[in-house]
C-alpha cells in the first residue's frame, strides 16, 4: 500500500494527532462513564421527566396565564363585597346591633309577650305600644327575613374564609402577576435548566457512546513506558529458546552486527533505544551449515524479548517507533520455535514491510509513502482467522493466511544483513501496549 496520497489528503493522521485522538477518546469514555454514574445526571434525568411532563407544562400554563379575576379568591371577595353593599343586608346588621331589637327579643322571651295579642292591654300601656310598633316595623320584618337565612350564613362563611391565613396566602399568590416564579415548580425548572447547561451534562448529552464500542472491547494486558527500574523484570536480551543450554545472545554469520547483550540498549527520557554502532566485536555466531562459530563483526546492536514475562494469543499489539540508519529494524511476535513469526513492523533501511510467516509461506506486503525516521504507531490486530496491520489510523494490510496459534511474545531488534553496506543507527521505541479483545 502507498500511503503518500492518504497522507497528502489528510486521511493518514499525523502521529501526534492520532495519539491525541486516542488519548482523547479514552478520556472522553472515562468522563462519560463518570458522568453516567453521577448523582448530578440522575437529578437531571429526574427533572427532565418532571419538567417535560404534560401535567407540569399544563400547570405552568395555568399559573402563568390565569387572570386574578378568574380565581376562586377573586370570586369570593367580589361576592362578599356585593353582599355587604346590599342595603337590606346592611339594614339587617344595623338592626342586629340596635338596642330596639335587643329589647324586643328580650321581651319576646318573657311571659308578658302574650300581652301584645290583647289590644286593650296594648292600648293601655305605652311600653306595649312601642313594642308593638317595633314588631310591625319594616326594620323588624327585614331582620326576620334575614335572620338564620342562607344569605347571611353565606356572608358570614365568606367573612370567616377570607380572614383565614390560608385564604390570604392564596389570594396574595394569585394576585401576583409573577406568581409562577414563586412556586417550587419554578425552582425545579430553573434547576433543570442549570443542569442542562452544566459542562458535564452538556458533554454527556452531546456525546455518541457508540464511538466507544470498539474501545470497550479492549482490555489492557501490557503497557510499557520504559523505566530503568523495571526494564530488567520484563525484557530479556537476546533471542528466546526453550532449551536453556542454547546461546540466546548470539548473532548470525549472514549479518554484519553482533548482538551485544544489552550494551547497545539505553533508556533516554522514557524512550528505549536499540543503538547500532560501528565497532569491532568478536562473538559467537550461528552458521546454518557449521552451527555456532566465532566471528568478528564490524557493528553491534541488540535484540530484546518478553518471552519470560508476557505472551498473548490474539488481541491488539502496538508500539510507537522511530528508526534511523542503513540498518534493519523490526517489531515482531515470536514463538518458542522459529515459527510462527509475525512482523508488526520491519524496515530494512529502504523499505517497510508487514507480514506473517508460517511453514513454507511468508505472507507480507510493502508499505510506501511514509518515512519511518519519524515516529509512527504500528499496530497489529490479531483476531480468530484474520490479521490486520495499521499505521496510525490507516489499515495497511489484512490477511486470512498464516494465522498463528498459541501465545506469542513481543520482540524488537536491529540488524544489518551481509547485502547491506550498513551504518550506525537507532531503533527508538516510545512505548509498547497490548490488549485483549473481549
């Protein structure tokens, strides 16, 4: 695959951008999960259903739009006022308060009340005449009309009702044009609007959780940002062989460099560097015809592996790598035997390839259009029945051939073949990560 045009048209993201995106999506998912569990979001969801309900909206409409004159409080006040303004009712209350009525009612309760039925006795008594006149007066007839009547009862009930604290509170409420703002419902609504503007809730509502779907399938199994204090517990120098009697830190006679047992591996500012140096070293080398022989090499380099500390079958394997020099650099997965072998990254100083080797078969492809001397993130996604390679955000190759079985370990090395002129160089590894796909 040629990545030149994808890079030119922005489809291949820069490593810095890709890392920002990866860090950003992890941070977004973490924040999303935290907000999802928060009491603040629970309150927002509760208030959402309250405030958006038809009952709430109808009640709000009533409270905002009802005119005071249409309220029961206004009707009660108007009715009381109307009754109190009636002349006959005012006369009634005037009579109730008069001395004349009180005297008559007191007389009416006595045995002498029967005398009012005897005209002769009435004619003979000025007092009886006065009482008789009152009994026949419009004043007394008006009193008898309203005494114990439903109208007076209604009036008295209204006076009592209007005097209660409950009525006064309700009356004051309905008389206030801004009554809605005094209600608990208004406070609920304002709290809902405040929560709706909260940065966490705005983020949560605008986020698309489906973009976390692939990330949620990942479970971190290995993460290494290089630290001298822990390096030796994870990485071993040389090649890995199950038989301990075999020489792990050896070189090959068809290569120009001697693997130097860790002397060419350094950590600077958290970056692991496998250095290729031009220097003469005599050491053991493997010859396919003769076995181990002593050979003088003109260069030194190193190889490291995680065979004793970390292996994994299937999943995601990735590293951020930069390399330099007329040197071959590789990031690969290895097994106890020579095969299977998966190159996640292999740069021979001129060409970049990825691929997988099995018995009698090496399935690989060349990647063009990028410069491995600048940092890139190289990723292998190993799933059942398929291998896929990525550089930053672009899938560069996929195959269903040479799918390995069993757990493989991580390995990095730099070397110079006999066909190369060779030079000094460096394989810079910023970090290495692995994930299980659940």
